[in-house]
C-alpha cells in the first residue's frame, strides 16, 4: 500500500509515476502481444482482454488478425489513457471499452477471455473468485469460450533460477496478494474456479506461460 492507496489508485492520483508505469507496461505488453499474435485465431471473433491496461496486447493481436474484434476491460482511469492510443492505431472502432472493476462485472460476448499479468496482483482466493466470475460469464453466454491466462510462473522446485522471483518480490511488497505462483498453484486456482486446463505453452518473447482453460 502506498500512502494508504492501492497501487493502481496511487498511479491514478500521481500522473508522473503513472506515465512511467505506462511506459514500463507498454514494453511488457509488446512482448506478450508479439507472443499471442502468433497464434491461430480463425475460430475466434471477439477477444475480451480483462485488465488489458492500455490495450497493447489486444492491439497487437487485432493488427495481425483483421477479422477480430476486441473488448478492453479495465479501470476507467486506465481506459481514459488507452482511448487516444487505440485511436491513433486505427483500432477504436474494433475495440469496445468496458470500464469498471472486474470483480463487479465481466463483459459478455467473447470466445477468448484473456487475463494477462492480472492474477499476480491478487490472493489465491481473489484469483479463484475472478476466474469463477469469468467461468460464470461464459456459461451464461451459452456458447463455447476459453480462458487464456498469461502469467510469469515460479519454478516448482525451490532454488531453480527464474526471472519471476524478482517480480514475485515486487508484487508481494506492493499488493496484499500472494504474488507470482508456480504452475501447480495456477492449476489448482483454475480447478477451484471450475475451469479445466487444456494446455500450457511457454511464450518465447515475454518468457511467460500461457495457460488455456475452459469451463
Ligand atoms: C500489470 S497490468 C497488465 C496489463 C496487460 N494485461 C498486459 O499484460 O500488458 C494489470 C492491469 O490490470 C488492471 N486491473 C487489475 N485489477 C483490476 C480490477 N479489479 N478491475 C479492473 N482492472 C483491473 C490494472 O488496472 C492494470 O491495467
């Protein structure tokens, strides 16, 4: 907590730090976007990027796959900063913005629900709650959809080197959650939310792991 604020509230109230965080995230999002844009999306019409930030990941996917539409869901202050960025890339009419807290509302209507670098902000119980809300949204929608979770994951055996230990330390110092988890913990989280993991894929550019799950 920063001066009593959550990290995202702090960034919203401190524009200079907020701009620095945006620059950091743009570089991170570019790598994830490069990784995900390489996938086959022929069976998909709409991707909902939950906690999609400034939309860098979604934009990279939509630029490469012109048939796709996107839903970018994030806090209102973040989407206010994303709007111009998407317009300059000519993507404003292909991306619907969904402002609000993901714990209150998950937008309907996608075949892929993406959560990239979001769950590490939360506790295991909150992660299960968020994934459960996504599963219920898919079930209510009544048509098949997948949940794509992109996360750095710690190695299962303590002592193995991993770039994600430093991210874990940063998350634990900033957020009152459980930080970066290992692969088994992520499987358990998905399972407790009523999701079955179909596969996991190591992403080369971002060094993160993509976990594809479905209800
Ligand atoms: C670390 S950034 C990841 C951005 C993007 N998904 C990526 O991978 O580049 C996490 C994002 O999740 C958003 N977020 C976290 N919790 C949220 C919540 N409860 N409701 C809405 N947005 C949330 C934050 O505002 C932030 O933009």
